[in-house]
C-alpha cells in the first residue's frame, strides 16, 4: 500500500512540475519538446528521491505528461490573445495546487487521467480569437 502511495505521489508531483515548467518556459510550440524532456528528467529525479525506480518512472511520465498537456494549453491561450505573464501566473498557481493535491493518497493517479481529459475538453470548446475593435475598423 505504501508503494502505491509513493508512486501516485511521484506521478502527481511530476505532473505539477511539468505543468509549472511548461507554464514558465514553453510559450512556443518549438520549445515544448525540450521542456518536456527536462520535466521528465526532473520528475524522474524527484521520483527516485522519493522511493526508487518505480517512483522514478512514474515521476518521469508525470513530468512529460504535464509538460506536453499544459504546454499545448499555454500555446493555445497565447494564440487566442492571452498575455504571457498572466498565463504563466495562473497556470503556475494551478500547477502548485496539482503538486499539493498529489499528497492526498491516490489523487496523483486521478490527476494523470483528469489533466489530459480537461485539456481535451478545453480544446474542443476552443473559441475564436476576439476581434475587439478591429471589427469596427473595416468601415
């Protein structure tokens, strides 16, 4: 039972770390894979410190998953007109909340399912970029 908790903890901390790195470092899609590799390595290191190679694998997978999913979310937000600072702040705080929630037993596993599902839902509901006053300039 303790092993399952540590694996879930490593997975959740990896997701939190990967999403934090993506929010801070990956405003462009070209940088996303490099950030995902760094997040996977950092998540694996955290997992190894927590318990061993099982936790290292879970932390690495969580780091890569968090970075890729949140990196695409950040890129979409910036494409639709969001500011870099505001997006990084909001997603950074959400990443810290994800990492804190990983301390609850088995929530790390739920995060691994919920984060990609919520990102897919957000992608389906993607609104167009707001035209603002540019629509009036056509006259």
